[in-house]
């Protein structure tokens, strides 16, 4: 018995029995079948008068129709509940609604609404939508035509710029057009209401910021679009303050000020080059070097790229290593100085700039050069400035007292004592600031320095050290305030003993009371002047051929000659140079003091001639003796003194001490050539000098003009030497030579002398011209003066103060 009717859901196999595996036929989907119960998984149906079986799960109470295709309604379309025009429902489809179709039944086409099958008139459907024309548009740039509004798939064709097309509305960002009898789509942005006016591209620019694109060269109207920052756009000329661009194929305008030749990078810093560094084209070490920036070049930085900083160079971005840049200039360290007093740190090198802080005394600062009166320092990673006058290389130390230099002593830069800053004078007072080891700290201006503590004393010493003891050799020796002939602070008596404090040129420093002054060094001696022997003193002749005169003057030849060792009795002293004596035979006569002594000579030695034209200088202060065998020193000769030996006796030179012969060990003397005496040529002037020089050391002998008389006086030497030189003339005194015509070319300027000139002095022992000598150069002269024939400087005080002038031979 039939149990109902059902529909196949899909193409359904029909089996002969429930055990069959092979279908006998297949029913199409939506086939209505009459059912006769179920058997297991199968339902029994009647097919062509025979019972057959189909699977129960392939049947349903309602039919399921497969989708055939899709159509569009071409107008407002009514829905029917069945394929019958009388079965219209209240539901409708809007025009151009896309609907799926599930087959046709007569004049109707089956559609699906939710889960129900309904019907529409097939005449109300078409395979494509039907759109009303909305106008004409012009293609603004070459553009593709797509089959669907999602612009995917292969384009149907390509439209050229300014092609004219009809449009049928829009769908999203595309516009519908008709193409070969069907609808197609193009991008709305590629269409315009007018044909495109073409502009020639004039370049490219970067948008420097987010910028509106306006339809006209004004900031009015709805923008066509927006340029993003750093967007690269083609430009097509300018119009006033605007530049023409193309956005989505449409010309528009952007403010020119918002465009640039380069991408926009915000300025991020202003930095200084710390050392010469290459400028590279790209931010890597292998890119070309464009140039090299020098130290302290100020650069504007526009961000970084990796390890490089971006800069502008010749209108283009370029790159330098970020590690080569810093916010501050490079200033070399020039000093490490201490703050000497609390001082303001200023932001700029002037007194009106803001004070950042105050540095306290003894703060150690690193200085990076100066700017005007200020020193540059680093403060909180920025350069700042402090007054240079408040800084010094050393700390500030408290004053601890004062001291005096015990002698001339060095002030050192530091305690290494390698660099001398200056020298303190003896007795100089100085403030002290504590000690450092064996040194005492002192201050020179604003700088500390160091003196050996051992060289300082608490009590002020004399200005000069005592360098020896001397005796005054003459009476009324003038003490001058300076080492010159000017001024007078006192006089000294003969035989006075006094301390000396060094020398200055031809002067010796002495002290009268508390005052230091200077005296002529030749007026002082190491040995106290010996009192003149008394009448009756026994004398002995010390030289062979000692002249014996009949009077106390040597104008004429000697009356005779005495042998060495002859004993004499002193009867009367005649000035310093002669003694009247009694001979062993009872006769009397006159002898020259430098030939006799109070001690008996050593007869074992004979006198040997020496070269008197050499220079004999005492090596070190040495003793001389009354005879070569005397056990006791008779006196001292000062180191460096030139002596004038007359002879050599054994290992001794016979020299004069005052007016007496004494013996000086040969070992105490150095001998060298006197270049002043050495003969230069064969001129008369040279002969004059040689004639005098060979008698150096010969005693001064009043009235004598020949060595045969035992010596010379000053004018006698001139008479002798000029005659020896070939200029003959009679003997006269000094005044006669000065005023007479024997010598010519008189000059009175002390600097005008020359070799072989005759030099004159006045007021030595008598008024007027009174002494004479022969010049060896422009300073030194040879003469019979003092107790012997010797060489002196015209600038020695005893001679300079009596200088008269020069004449020539």
C-alpha cells in the first residue's frame, strides 16, 4: 500500500533489491516518486509498474532543484508561489537584481527565496543587468577595461587617453560601461568630464609634508586627493604659488612651498666634525667619497641611516660617520689649572653672560684654550668659561711665613729641579707657602715654584758672601757706591784689614758699616804691607850685577855693580825704591830695593834668564818665600794673578812683592804666549813694543833710561824704546812728551787709542802730565809703573781716573 510521495534530492540510483550493488537506473534530482514503505536503509518505490529500491537518505518531502544559472531582473518583478499567474505573492525583486535560477516550468522560471522555491515570469529576466545611461566621460589616461567591478581577471581591452565612453553608473571605485554588448568596468579615477589637456613633464619633486592636491591653482574646492610626505610626483610646470601635478591621472595643483627636490628629513641636530672625515654618497664605507670635511666644520644633520648621519652636500643628501660628529667643537687641551679663588662659570666668555655655577678654590680644571680674558672648560658636557686670571698651574697654598736667600739660589719650576724659573739674590726676602720634601714652596706672581729649603734662612743675611780678607795697600783709598769712579761713600786707610764680598770688573766689593761699596782692586792685597826696614837693617844682594849708584837717582851709569850675596847695612831709605847702604869695605852708595832682601840668598843656585814676553799666571793662591830654602811662607799670591818673573833660580821664579824680591815655586805658575806682545810686522811701532816688552818685570828705577841701570822709570822707558825703534831724540819728561813735537796726533778720547800709540796720564804723583806708556791695542799698555815694568788696562780705576790722552810716534 502506498505510504506517500517524496522527491529525489540528487541524481539517485535505483536498485532491484536492497542487497543489489548495481543500480538498474538513475532518477534525476527532484523526481517525484510514490513510496511503499521502507526496508532497512532503503525506501520501496514503484517504477514502471515494478517495485524498486532507493536509499532513504536521498529522498525528501520537498524537491531540491540544481542551480541552472543566474539572471537579472529587467524590471520590478513579482514572485509566484507556483508556476501559475494566479499565484502571485506580495514579494517582488528590484530591477537588475541578480538571482539564481533552478529550471523553468512553462512561462515561469523557478527561483529560490530563503529555503522555498518560488517562480517569476521568465520574460522578466535577462542574462545581463540593464542600466540606464548616466552620461559621457573621457578617459584621462591609458586605462584597462575589466569584466567585473572587482577589477580582477584578465582585462577585456585598454582604452586610450581622451577616448569618449558612455557610462551606466558606478559600483564602488569603478564606473560601468558597455563593451561588445555587455557591461564592463573601468576605474572611476581614470575618467573625467572633459578631455585631458596634456602638459609636458618638467621634473620630479618630493612632497615635503602631507599636502592637498587641489583641482585649480587655489586652496579652494574639494581636494582631488592627498600627497603623503616624501611621495615622489611628476610635475608639469607652475602657476603662481602652485605646482601642477597628476594624481590618479588627473591634473591638480599643490603649493610649491610644500614640494622639494629631495626627500624630506627633519633636522635632528647641529654637530661639529671631530676629526677630518669623508663625505660619502651613500651610508656605507664602499660608496664614493665626495669630499672630506675638516675638523670643527659645523654640520646640520637630518637623521641617521645605520652608522651614518645624513647631511646636505651640494644640494644633495650625503653621509658622514655619526661617530665622527659631536655637539661641541674640538678644542685641544692646553692646560690643567687650579682655581685660585672662588670663580663664576659662565655660559659665554663675557661678564654679562649667565652664571652656571661657581667653582671653588683649588678645583682642578682642564682648559681647552682661551677666548679673550676667559679660559674654556667643559661643564656638564658643554663648553663654559672662567676668567683666566683666576687660574694657575698649582693649587693655592696658605702663606706660612717669610724667608731670606742665604746666597744666590735658583727658584725651580717644580721639585724635580730641572727647570730654573729665576734666581734669588742673596738676602732677597720671599713669602713661603709650606714645604714639599727638601724644597720650600714660594710664589712668583700667581705661580708656585720651589727653592731648596737649605738655601733659605729666617734672618736676613748680608747681601753678599764674604769671599776673603784683604789689606789696604795705599792710604786714602776711595770707596765708591758702584763699580765705577763716580761717587764716594768713604775712604780706607793703608794697612786696614777688611772683608771682601766678591769683585765686579776691576773693582772689589767691601763694606763700610752697613753699606756696601767698591774699591779699586789694585789697592788691595792678600798680604799686609810690611813696615819699612829700620836704619841699620842688614841686607843681602839677591842678584848678580846689582847696580850701585853714587846718588839716589839713576840718571847716569852705576858707580859699580855688586855680586849676589853681598852683605849691606841700611843707612837711609829713599822713598820706596832706594836705600843708602854701607858696603863691607866701609864705602857707601845707593841700591834699588828690588835687588836686595833681609834674608841671605841661596848661593847654590844661579839665576837663569827667562822669556819675559810670556804670560805667567798663578794657578791657585800660592805662597812665596824670602829665599828658595825658606821654610816659612813670606806671603801669598792670589789665584789668576799675572806675575812678572825676572829670573829663574832652581825651581823658583824671582818675582817682586811690592819693592822686594821673593821666590815663587815654578809649579805654581802656568806659562803661555802673550798674543798682545807678539810682533805683527817690522814697522817702527812694532819695534817700539818689542823693545819695551823684553824688559817686562824689570824694577821701576827713578831717572833710568837703560836696563844697565837696573830698570826704567816711565819716561826713561819711552826714550829707550823709541830710540830702539829708530826714532831718535833726547830724553825729556812726560810733560815734555805731551806738549812737545816728538809725538804727534794728540787725542783725548779714551776709546781712540790703538797699537803703538803713546798713552799719557796726569796728576798721578804730581800735577799735570805725569805718567806715560805704550799701547798694545785699544785697551792694554806696557809701562814702567808701580814697582816694575808691567802691563795694565787703561780702564783699571787707578789709570782711568788719571787718563790724559794719546799721541802717535
